[in-house]
C-alpha cells in the first residue's frame, strides 16, 4: 500500500494558531511562522534577525537565559513560561515548547499565547489576596499598603493613591499615596488630575486618560470609584509617566473588577475601626475609656518593669460639677466635660494618655518620666488652663479639678493599687479645698 501523499508542510504551519520560531545559537530569530504577528505584534520581516532578548520582558531575561542553557545542553523544555512586550506595548504571556537541534545548530520552539489564562489567574489571585488582607491586617493603613502590593502585581503602580470620601461631610481625604516619580507638567496637568478625580468620586465613573506633554513625556492616568452597597467610598488612582507603561482599556476593566473587592475590604475595615472605637473610646469626649486605659496601664507597667523606669498616674475629679448640671442642665454639663477633655489633652505629651474614667472623673497616665516630681509640672499646667472660665452655651463658669497622684512602683505595682492611691490622694485634695473655702 502506497504512503499517502501530503502537500508541503509549510502550508499547514501557516495555519497554526501557535507560532513556530527558530532561533540561532546567539538568540536571533531565523524563522517565525505567520501567526507570530498575532502574538508578538511584529510582522515576520520585522522579527527576522532580531535578538529575542530585545523583545522579552526585562524581568524574565535572566531566568530565560538559564532555561535556554539547559535546552542547548540537550534538555527539551515542554512547558516554559515567560513574558514578551508586544509592539503596541502590551505584555504577552507565552508558554514555550522548545528543543535544540544539534545538527542545525538552532533552537526550534512553539509559542502559545496564554495571556488570557494568566490574566484570569492573576485576577483570581488578587481577589483572594485582597480578601485575606482585609481579615489579617490590623488597620486601614496596613490594608492600603497590602492593596498597593497586590495591584502592583497586576499593573504598573509606582504612583498609587487611595482617596476616601467622608459620608457625612463629603470631604475627600488621601489616606494613602505613594509617588515614585514626581513630574511637574504645569497647572494644566494638576487641574486635569483634579477634574478626573472629581469625575471618579462625584460622577461615579471610571476614567482613563493618556496625554503627551510638551516635554515629550506621557502622562497616563487611571482612576476607578470604590463602590459599595452604601455608595461610593472613594477612588483608586494610578499614574504612569512612561510611554512603555501607559494604561489601556483592558487595564481599566481589570481595575474596575478588582475595585469591587477592594471597596468591600475597605468598608469592612472601616466598620471594624468604628466598632473598635465604640468599644474603646468615650463617645462624648472622644477620650479613651476604662477598657483602653487598663490595656495602656498594663503595657506601661510591663515597659517600666523591663526598663527599670517610673510613670505617674493622675486622678482628677471636677469640683462642684453636680452644681453645673443642677443649675444649667445636663447639656451644659456635657459641654463642660468636652471642653475639659480638650484642655487636659493640651497639658500632656503625645506619649501620655488622658482617659475619661466615668462621670466627671478623668485619669492621666504619664509615661517616660525621669523622676516623680515631673508630674507636678503637669498638675500645675492643668490648674493653669482651668483658671479660664468655661463658656457653657453663653454661661461663663469657673470650675477647678481636684487631682491625686500615684507613682509606679513607689505607690503600688498593680493597676488597682495605683488607682486606689491616686483616688485617695484626690479625695484628700478635694477635702483640703473644701476646708480652705
């Protein structure tokens, strides 16, 4: 039986979706099939004689050269993946099946475009990573940094920012912004950025903006709203100043998809922060409450014990506070407590803690003291700022605090012992004030 007769193999090669590439020992293309243009964006004639490394993504060159060395040593490579940069600037992911022909002194390889598959995998991984970050990060700033890292694996994100809009006031803040490249294109550029950000936040529209400026630098701007079921939380903004890394409609679609998960993560973290604030802070004065105080004093005792240092505790009570409530009403009493809290905060350092302990009682934790007498300076500051009358809705009222002091470890080495000592000292000071009057 005669063997079947086939037309020239080249006729079929030209029909393949995958590209066949032949590369010499130095890495120059000797032959590419017509389908290579669909993958790389260059015509056959443009690729002939080109060095493959010139078209390859810079981050993949060393790894590829290591694999090439193995292929040329006689180890066929059926499933090697790397990235090339298309003629239009897009990144294409390729899976190679290659082997070395010793007789012809060249590598013969089949290139398959797996960009769509890698794109889908990247999105899935990003979604999982964002969900994991929303559960594992401690605060919003840490979450924003994690989101930045995740987005950087999908898109150029050296210049990255997250803007948030306050639900009640509609004010816009920029809690996270990282600028690796800062270029001044003049007022027109900044005005354009503000207009685009306004469009994203207030018109709830995703924006893609590419513009060539006088200095022949490309500014590429990508912004998407962070939407939740309750509305627009803010915006995610990316900028690029490189012609090799400008954004496209595909990038916009990708960021829009991921932004849904980002909005959910941000909203969850904001809700957790609100719940934590409700649990740990007094809602009237915005000061830490008893729960947070005990956490702070336990930490202070551990540090003081470890470093052999001291700290002081001030216990304050407003003299004749009941008379304010009785004469002017509880609303005026609340105003007094709020103003008193602000005055107390003005008397201490950032490392100190002012606590509303309950009613008209406040506790101040003074850390990092060199000697106990330093607390007397703070007591004098407090008395000085309380000399000024309080404006209680038009009623000018003067009220002074009674203050008791306890020092760790001189007056106790437990939280209860210190509080008891300071409380007793405060009542003694109050009694003395009464006797004086």
